[in-house]
């Protein structure tokens, strides 16, 4: 039986490995397309380089996890890497990678707030969050034909300004009892061995770390929308002052 500290480390390492696997799948898709194109597609090569860079960063983080004695220490090292970020720029970067992996018949649409407010956070972590949401949307479109819409929006709430990142799919949707379980580690709606139930718990963990909240709108046959709303930079400063 693992001690609680070891269990925390194992959970974090599993989440990082899950994300690294997603990036490797993107690279595999690039390589397959590159072979079919005769090996002269510079755009594919550039996207492969982006994926390799992200994968290298994830490996570095995994190494940090293995060297730490508790999950709290790991999270503190992440906090030191936080900065003011343009969420639209991060979305474009992740979607460029995700499009390479997209199956035939699935489109990814972008609807970005023209002047999105800056957010304060960890760039790699927010990219991980978005990549996991897009992967989840892929898996929800069983028919092979559908649309994934990725959008950003500035919202003024009674408790402050928010920048909302949304991923909506035209997949099968979920019943309310299932929606309540999707952020539980190990829970999965996938019937094959590929489902480990790690993607959405990672999303929840990253959102909580950034003081963001998650909204899920889903119904059978109507698809699913997951919204992660981050405090705008000024609001984040106020929360932590």
C-alpha cells in the first residue's frame, strides 16, 4: 500500500504521462501525413516541432515530480513559473496541433474574443487543460463526423471579470448522472482500453490551481460544452492581495 505522499505523486505522474501520450499521438499523425505527402511539407514539420517542444517540457515536469517528496512541493514549483498570458495565443497553438490529429470528418472551429483580457497562469498547464478537453471532444463524436468549437469570451460577473475558454462538441452528449462523475479520477465513458479516466480530472486540477471554475452543459444527443472561466489578470491580483 502506497503512503499518501506516494499516491499523490503517482496520480500527478499518471496525469503527465496521459498528456504526453496525447502529444505523441499528434506527432504520429504528423509523421503519417508526412510520409503520404512525400516528406516535403514544411508546415507539417513545423507542427511536429511544436509537439516535440511541448513533449520535452512535459518530460521535464515529470522529472521534477519524481524528484519531489510531496505534491505540494511540486505545485509550488509550478506557481513560480506563472506569468501574464494571452489566452487566444495559447488556443491557436494547441488547435494547430490538434488539427493534425483530427480524424476525417471532424472539423475544429475557432471563435476567439477579439480583445481577450489577459490571464495569470502557467502556460504549459493551460495548454494541457485545453488539449485534454479537445481530446475528450474527439472521443465523444462516435459517428466520425462532427464539429468541435473552441472559443474564448470576456464575461463580467458580479464577483469580477472572467475569461472563459469553451470547448463544445456535436457528440453523443451525457445524462446528468454521468456529468456528475466525469471529473472523478478513473471514471470513463469509453468502452475500450484507451479510456483511463485521467483527462478531465487533470482539467479540474489545473482549473482549481488557477482559481478558475468549470461549467458543463450536456444532454443526450445534444453534444457537450465544457467552459473553464479564469479570473482576468486584474481580478487574479485582487484575489491574491
